[in-house]
C-alpha cells in the first residue's frame, strides 16, 4: 500500500472511531411509543436508552393542564427507567425527560401520546 493510501486509510479509521466514541446516548424506545393512541391509560412509563444514562428530570403534561413531575428518579445511571404514571384521563400528553450520559453530556427529549380516540 502506498504511503498516501496508508495515510488515507488511517485517517478514515480515526474518523470512524471518533464518530462512534462521541455518539451520545439517545432514547431507543419507550412505552407508550412516540405518537401512540391508547384505548386506556398506561399504568407506567418506560424509557429505554441506547446505553445507561442518569435521568435527572421527568415530567408529564396533559394538553391545557399543569405539568406533573414523575418519579422517583434513579440515583444511578440505568439503560431503562420505569415509573408509575399518575391517573391519566382521556387526552393528549407530553412526557419531557432530561438525562446525563456517561460522557457527561446532557440530553433531553419529549414523548407524545394520546389516551382515548384519535379524534
């Protein structure tokens, strides 16, 4: 392999490795799923991350109503967080979360679902 090709191959390998190393934790799946329309209220909310993360804030808000904190929140990083949902009635909901990844980056996101008919 020529010197130029070797340098190119090493550079490409470095870029690929650093891209993986700097990938941040993300929400892999949730229950309820994003955009779900449920016939009845869920008994719990489950967030599953791509790797362990420390959830530092978690709340739920029904459209037009006050935000409610959910918990208890964990004291250690975990890949999955399960919390009981408060008594939910028919309507649209937004779950808002914030978590810290092992590399100390803060991520946040939202999850939307509806209880009752889609109409």
